């Protein structure tokens, strides 16, 4: 007997199912309207002007944050967990990167540039990028304050002292790098503004595998010790071949 066969669930007529489905649809529409309202409030947030000059190592040489916009007015930064000498990027960030990859061409034709930023040196980033087959620009903030200022990297001293701020609160962390997404705007004068950042589970909406799993009978089915994607997700070249 398969695991699916062991699942116990009510089975009803098509008419009763349709009644239940329409009740759920009303809640789904409520959520859609709430999401639209939330998105509007996100866009209405005040901005912070970026006065510090951040410089990154890129395959095309050293570039400032303003230059990463590549002529567009909006920039999304994927804070990818990949520290020096890690050997490979974070599995969860790799999962997110797989989903983001296909959006690049569409974003770039809608006035949005997309880059990944990690603390690892550029040569280590490039080796892992080639292994994964990704095309989104990936730059190194090695030697820069960028990751620390946007609260995705932490000094060993802050970790020991328990003074780390992550997801807008003091957090108990044991690792020097975590993940997130940040958004910036560049005006016609060249001024750059920080408009939004999200951390923790805030980037789940870009993981379409999760959105699809949420539609299935078993849902995310994260039943291991971590109760999250670390229980089952692998880098896309590490899954065993189907037999």
C-alpha cells in the first residue's frame, strides 16, 4: 500500500464537494484582496537614501550599487547565503535561486534588474554559479559593509554577544550569513534609495514549488526534524536519478 493510500480523508459527492469548494473560494478571494492591499502598502513605504558607496566584485570588474541597476530604475537583490570558503551555496538559497532564474528576462524588460549578492569571493561564486547553470548576475560583497548594513551577515562578536538583528528583531543565530531580498530605486539624478527588505519566510512567495505544494493533498509534507525545506530539498544536481 502506498503512502497516499494510507491517507484518511472525507470522500463526498460532487455536489457536496462543490459547496465546500465555493466556501473556500470566498476565503481565497478575501486573501487576494488582502494581498493587493498589502502590496499597495508595501509600495507606499517611505524610502531611505543610500549615502554610503558600496562596491562589489563582478565578472565585469568592480561596480557600485548604482551600477548594478544596469540602466534600469529598480533593483532586486537576492541576499544569497554563501560565505568565504563554504565550497557551495546554501541549499535553501539555491532552491530560491532556481525559481528566480526564469524571471530574469521578464524583469529586465519591465525596468527591474536582478542580482545575487554573497560574501564569498567572486571566484568561488562563479564556480558554484557555473555548477548550477544559473544566468542571473551574481556579485561579491567581500570586504564590503553591504551584507552587514542590510542585516544578512553578522560578525562573530555580535553572534557571541547575542546582539544580532535579523528580520527587524534581535535574533539568536549561530551562523554568519542568512538570506533575504532587498529592493532599491534609482532616480533620474542617480540617487539610490532603499525601499524594502524581507527576511525569514518573507521570500517564500517567490518559491513556486511551495505554492504548488500548497495545492496538493499532502501540502509541503515537511515532517522531518527541521519542519522546513531542509528536511527534503537538495541542490538540483544532488537529487538521485529517477529509476
